[in-house]
C-alpha cells in the first residue's frame, strides 16, 4: 500500500517522536543536581564546618561535637572513626590517605568547648589524633582554617590559623608538620577565618577589622613574602561584617564571602568580593537582596563558574558573579570541595547542616 505524501511525512514525524521518547534516549537530559548524602543528623548548631577529600572516593567530615566520619565510597556510606567531646572540629586537611590535620576552635567562643589544643595530627587516616607540639612563638588559641600549599606536587608549607572572635594568630610548618612557628596577627586583623596561598610567596587571609563582631568590617590581608609580612587589600565599609571563606580558581581571580551580622532591617543586600588582579584590588558583587542570608563557603571550578553556600540556602553563578541563582546544595554550607574524576569530570562535596554531592561532566 502506498501512502500519500502527507501521510508519509506524518508517519516519519511519529516515528522520530517515538525514538526520542524511547527509554534512555532523553532529548534533553536534566542538568546535574546536588544530592543529599545519608549522614548522622546534626543538631548542635546550624552547621558542620569541616570536610576534606584526598580522592573522589575517600574523605572525612567533622563537627562541633568532636566527631569525625570517613567515607571510602564517595559519600554513599560514612563511618564514625573518632570522637572527643569538648573538641570542636572546625577544619580538616589531609596530605594523603594517612596523614591529616584537624583544627579545633578552642574554648571561649562556643559553649561546651573545653579542649585547649588548637591543632591535631593523624598518621592513620583519622582513627587517632595527637596534639601538635606547641609552636615556637605566640600562643594560638584556636584554628578555623588550614591551608596546604603544594609546589611541584610536593607539600611546601602547611598553615593553620584562627580564630573566629579572635585572637588572630597563624601557625606555619615548612617540613610537613614536624615543626611549627607561630605569628601574632592581632594588630592587623581581629580574626582569621580562612587562609589561601596561591604560590610559595603569595597568600591571603580572610579576616575582620576587629575581634568584636559588633564593630568589625570585612577584611582581606595579602602577603607577597611567604607570610613574613601582611597588608590590607580589602575592607568593607558597612558595620558588623567579616569575610568568611576564600576561593582562588586562578592565581589572579579570587572570591571571598562577606558575612553580615547587621540587625538593621534595611541591610538586606549580600555580597561577595572579587579580585581579577591577584588580590591587589577587590570589587563587591551583589549576590541577592535577602535579609535572612548568612554567607559561608565559596568554591569555583574556574574563573566564572562557582557557588556560595549559606543559610538558608546557596547560590550559583556561571558568569563570574554577575548573576547568581539559587542552588539546592544544602543549608548553611561552610565548605565546598572540588575533586577531579579523571576524564569524566568533577565531583563536589559540601558540608553544612548535612553533606551533599554534585557530579559534573567535564566543562559542566
């Protein structure tokens, strides 16, 4: 039987539609989405702060209850491997599968924190932790940030600093953590919330102009001599602010979250600050007008595509911060980690109230 031309065209269109609708042949697959992982519920405060990975499969997270959990399967399952009441696990960094460092916020800021040791080291993958020997120099009260600088694939320096609410001090090791020296930075910043070195000589500190949050402005310090001296390169002009986390996807382009405590009902705009000249100058970019938003973590996979974590939710940009859109990536995200997964793409983890994961194709 011969179909008329119109009937033949209709049959072809119907056949193509059936092929497009066939299982596994979605014409427009949904974009990658963040997935909430199965972890132990956390109720102490609004967020957990610390997460670290040494591969897309192996990682750890910790919280203010002094508990550390480990995964060996990309976060599908977690096992509690360490518990120390009175310790507040503020930050984690691992050099390899065995050796890592844990920062404790220290007494005097959060309730029920009694542990006065600011920094710990493990050599068995996190099952046992021992205090790092007191550094040569001023006392360090607590640690909110740890930065591991690798040069040529080798660990060149480890820096640990803190803390929220002050006092501000930094510990540095140039021998893989065997020995440490400390530096008092309280005359330059009231707090140290994050540390990021982009080379052996150039690094940044996210801080605040005062240790009292009621009087502080957001602040970024820069060094170009390996941390021997620091200078201010950014300070916000609004009251009751501090910076929180830094991200440098390239050596010249960087971002920092600006956290506001201002109760003024008119204070609704939330910002990140951005540099494109290696941290010499910073420009504030609005994220959203939302009085509720408290910004915490920040991460970028390149100079344009990144995320800001916060409470009650996060935001994503694909154009270097000009436009931000809500991102369902968890509540009160404090830290975001990015792991390459070979040719297939990137794997991201966020930690806050819970732990979330995002798998991106290369270039996603």
